[in-house]
C-alpha cells in the first residue's frame, strides 16, 4: 500500500505531462509528496492549468516547456531543475510520437521521426539527468511503453518498433546506470480510456475490440497505469531494475469462449484488424513533441453573389459569369451615385457591385426565427452550419473562432448610425414636438429599415454567428487588416491549434456592401467604370466590391483522421508582412508581397518550384495587378510554367472575406484536378509579360496533374493564395493536397521562445485635457508630421494619435525599430468605426436624409436640414482620394508602419472593450513564435461623437472618453542584448514564464 507521503522530499520530472497518462502520473507523484516538474511543449497552456490546480491544492508542481526531440531543450530543462531544486530523483519518460502505417506506406522519414522522439528522446533525457540523479544518491527512471512492442497491431509498425527498442534500451541503461544507484524500468499498458486513445482511426471500433480481449471487458484508465509508474518510482521497487512491468488488464489471455459473464471472445485474438483508414495519428497520450502534426481543413462554407455553397462556387468558377448588378430597392434606395461622372462632390460614379440577392440560407438557419440580424451574422452563420455539417465533434472539444470583420462592412450599422445621428440632432435642436419626432423617426426607418438592428459591431456579429452552434465559452478573435483579414484570421487559427489552445478552430471573414464605401472608393478612382472586372488582363480598369462570407474549420491531421473527417487540404505555411514606407499607403508593394510569400514557403518547408498554382488577389486595378504579378514572378521564378488565376472577375472583391474564399477556390481546384479558365482575360500587360514569361493565365480550363519526378514531394499538389489589404497588410498561404498514406511536407524547426519573459521597454500616451479632443482635432504642425495640411485634415484623429504616440517613445526604442524594421510590428486595439468614417457616411447620404425629411409637412424641417448640412460639412471634409484610407480603422496600425517604415506585420483587433487585452495576447503570440522581435502595442478610443456613444450604449452620465496608449513589448533576451531599459515584465492568459 502506497503511503501518502512516500515521495516527500523527492524531485520528479515527467515528460509529456500535460495530458492522459502524463497528467495522471504528475497528479499521483505530486499527491505522494514529490516536487514535480511537468514537461510539455505544445500543450503548454494545459500544463500550466494543471500545475496551477495542483499548486492550489497544496502540492508543488512546476512547468518546464521543452521538446525531448531537441537536445538543447533537454539540457536546459535539467539545468533549470539543478538550479531550482538541486536534485532529481525520478525521471518519467512519457512523451511520445505516433505515426501509423505499414512497411509499404511508411517512409524512412516517418521511421526516423518516431525513433527520434520515442527512443532517442528518453535516451537524451536519461543521459542528461544521470549526473544530477547520481549526485543525490541515485533514483528511478521509468519509461512508458505499450503492448504494441510485443504484439502486432494494424499499421503500428513505426510505433511498435520504437517501443520494442525502448524496452531494450531500458535493459541496457539499467546495467550502465546501476553503478550510480539509478534503477531503470518500463511500465507498459494496453489501450487506455483517454483522449489520446480516442484519436485512433475508428477509435470506437478499435476500443471495443481491445476491451473484448480482456477478462474485465473494459479499457484501462490513466490512473491505473500511473499507479504502476508510482510503484516503480518509489523505494518499494528498490530491488527491481531492467524490467518491463505490463498492466494491460489481461489483454489476450482469453481464447475461444472463455470470458466470464457469458461474453464470447473470438477464437483467435486478432489484434491486426483495426481499420486502415489513416496514415498518421497518435498513440495513447501522444504529446506532439515534434510540433509537426499538420493543420488541415475539414470543413468549409460560404456565401457570395450567385453562390450559396462551395459546390455552387465551383460551378461559377467553371462557367465564368460576371455576377454584378445594381442593388434592388429592398437593399437600398439612394441618390449617392451619378453614373459616369467623377466630378460631383460626395457622389460615386459606379452603382454596380456584387450583391447577394438570391441568398438561400442553410436549412438550420432557415428554421430559426426571423429577426433583425446583420447581413454578416446571417452569412457567417450560414457558412458555419455548412462547414460543420460533416465535422466530427467530441464533448471535450475546445473551439476558437477567428474572423475578419470591420465596422465599415455592415450596412445595418451604417443605417443605424445615420438614423441615430439625425434623431439626436433633431432632439438637440428643440424645434419639434414629441409627435413630430415620432413621425420623422418612422419616415427615416421606412427609408433605412435596418437601423433597428443594434448588434452590428464586429465582436457582436462574430458572437451572434456562433451562438448555439459552438460552445458559449468559445473565444472570439476579430481581426481587421482590410482585404487580407481572413488570411490573418486563418493564421491565428493555425496558431491556436499548433499551440494546443484549441481542438477545432473556425476562421474566415465577412463583408457587406454599403453605399458609403462605394462612394469613398470611387474618389480613389479605383472602381471599374465599365461594370466589369478584368483581373490580370492588360485592359483591367478597376475593381468592383461585393458581399461575401467564408469560413474554414481546421483540425490537426491526426485528430481529423481519427475522427474520419474529410481532409480537404493541408495548411502548410503562412507568411505575413507589412509594406512599410511605399509610394502611398494605399499603393500595393511588390517587395512587401514577396516578403510574405517567402515567409510562407519557409514556414511550409517547401520550395518555390513545388508550387503548382497561385490564386492571386488580383483586384482588377492596373497598379494592384501589376505589383502582384511581378511579385509572383519573382518568388516562383524559373522555366517551369506557373498558372495564376483569380476569382474577383466572377464574384467581385469580397473584402474581409476574400482570402477565405480564395482558399476555398484553391481547395476545390485540388479536389477536381482542374484549373478553370480565367474569365475576361486576353493577355497580360506587356510590362508584366516581359518580366514574367513563365506565368500562365489560362484562357481555357486546363488539367492540374499531380507532379512526378524526384524533385517533387510524393505526388502532392501544392498551391498558394495571395492576399493584401489597404495599408500594406500582406499575407500568403501555402496549401498542400492531402493524399492518404503520404507524408505531408515537414516544416523546418520553428523558433521557440517559450521560456523568454516578455517585457515592456517603452510606453507613451496622448490624453485630452477633458473627456475628448474636441469636435475638431488639433492638427499637428507640419514640422512634426511632414504631411500636407489637406492630407492631415482627411486623416482620422486615431491615425494622428498613433503617430504621435510612437514619436513620444524613448529614443533607444525608436532606434531599435529602425534597425529591426523587418521584425517590428504594430498591433492596435480599437472598437467600431472612426469619427472620420462617420463623417463620410453622413456626407454620402445627406441628400437621402433630405429626401426623407423634406417629404414630411413639418415647419421646422427646412431650417433643421440647412443647419444639419452645415454642421456635417464643417466637421467632415469633402470626400477625396485621401478620405477612404484616412478613415479605415485598420489604417491606424498601417499608418505607423508606413510612417516609420516598419515591415514586420500590422493588424487591428476589434473585440469590443476587451480589445487591448486581446492585443497584448496577440503580441505575445507573434513574439514567442519569432514572427516579431518587437511589437508596438496600442489601444485607443478616438470617437466621442454623440451618435457613436449612443450606439455603443454609453451611459449619458459617463460618455465615451478619448485617449491613446502605446507600449513597446519585446522578449527579455532581446531587450538585454540591445541595451533597452526594462520597465516591467508582462504575462498574459496565453501563458508565459512565471
């Protein structure tokens, strides 16, 4: 019988200790008095939670992050134990990697990877620990094995070999280490009832077959094998070494009809009959130490003009229609357009766009009560129902939702702001009775019926889209990088899975057309005057924006295979970058896009020659398409033809959803093995064709065969999706075809800064004297910003505040940013629309407001309209080419990168009042992954307009206040190496060193 404190005074290290058997062993050793070091790598967050729970219960458990597959990690872990505890008495080697397959399907790389973690990992740990254990008088090493070391299981070749070798290693080390008083034994178990076991292919059937082979008729529990480990770790096994102790519940003992209770057993215990549905998965209690469990797409859903599903998307991609039209009166009625004329103030010249006019909701959505939901909520919810239809879920699953949205992409919010602005102004004027106000409100709501919607802010839209579909505890992350937003959301989702913060990650984006955006973009001259998008063509004359939404559901490959999910493709690599200082903040940069593409290739482990297709962003503007094609040509250079296509000539530019829809485009092309023709394409511009003769834009549908030859990776197709947004927010995603029984590309070892503290090395603020900076923001002097006064007046105050905050940072921080431009990024937290965009909305719809009010026979209306128009024109400048980029929320971060020539990455987080907290967590993610060396983290409130305060529900007694705050955050090792003053250490809920 084990004594409660039999391990008191002992120090133990458990590798792979954050789940399944490892977690049970940690708990048992801690409860018996040991100080336990819980080692984990990708399960760091789970490990911290368990350590915190056990510590709160009075035990001593400490987390050590590191991979047993990396010798330097192992040495560092033992060094920390030596420094903090001075001894090590027990080493439990539990971390393991499982790759399924047989001799015909496993590659040498598969065998090597399994061997490196399952055999060399325990050997590394044992060697590193020997001296410290010997110094304390000896101790116990316990290795974890399985019945597959001595029995033949289906597709268990690599794991079985490694476990057999581990048991042999146990015997050799037992002899070698005996001189130091160190015992070495193995605890071996059968299939256990743990989350790891449920990751087997056809886990239910396999578990039932295994349970049927035991006299007890059940699987083992993690706590039961932990008891064996506890025994071998204690002095009760002092005379045992070099042994393998098996606790499998009598697996395989019964033959024929010998089971108790009348249960029948097969005449021969065939353990080789597990279905061969997967090539890569995990064995029980697998901890993905190598970090190379690929991330795959298991579900996808979408809505776009003329398209209600991925299947319909494929059909229009093949047919090539142009799905553009003017909005019908039920969508909007406006006098904001003067077709063919570009010289009319505050008017647009192109009323044509991509409108979702024939939306057919998913049956589950159609069955829900009608309401005043935002278009984005409806389309995202529709996409989510589609994407989740065939995805296997488990009760214990952890979800995350990452989505690209903007407050400026909601027609409902725009109409709400309009009506609220007019009614507030009318109330303040005091020129109408309550009855007259009610009459005007009714008239306004008849013209702007979607003004009744109240949940139109990005974080509300995202939360409402998943309500009742995903768990209520699902974290929601809203990112805004303009037209690359959904690719940045994808990057966040991949990180959630790689860092084990989720089991299922949903990501994508949505965007709804609205009049103000169409007019503002027209002032840039970027809309196609012909009402046609000719992406990649020499005659391209502009873009047409469109409604759209798209969502992807991601899992780790091992989990997807265990669940029997359809694997649509592998997200092999993602690269992000910022343009820095270019020709203009809205001018695409070839250099910035090249940087993102090369980072994606590095992240994927592939080479440029492996890419067989590029889905281009290709908006249909001369400047944008030329810059992008030249970048594609530079990255994927060579004699081999590289097909390039785009989808905006068909469905239009879906803005914040565009990247997700291009991923679906690529996955569908892989599925069908054909590349549809590029519609409305004749030839590339001569400038591009001369510099990129290897780029091919297909004028007819062409096959996409799987590659062959020694230079290609096992016949898999690989493609890339390119995306970029206003402000130079670039993203490239490399997607690989999944072919069963092939090995996905192995990425290079990613930087690991898990043990490095995050520190603040500078901060600044801008606060008004009162609650806000006033109706007119005080323009900074020319010598401080070096911008023309006309441009300054077009910039929202938030962008000017951002520049001023950076300028106020310590000189040593600014110098570091200048010397590390490629790895300095900007992440801003902001809520809702900017004040400048409010002015654009009002100026665009001023005539519409006048039409509504003038129709009402109320005496005070003419005077009110005159005063209201004057007030709007005084507070907001006429629309110009600077208006749209000057008002976009994501340009707050981009303006910093552009002004100070920073090229790491930039993004805006809009999660409501929690935005700044999310920004710090996001910065930590990029700093720990090595994407950034320094992050400029900002949070600001820069819109105190009464109508906006009303929209966000501010208490009239506590109106919205303005202010801007910025922090320079880096890793402690970076700060000390650069001589930066450390002001504070930082820890977020993602997890950091204590």
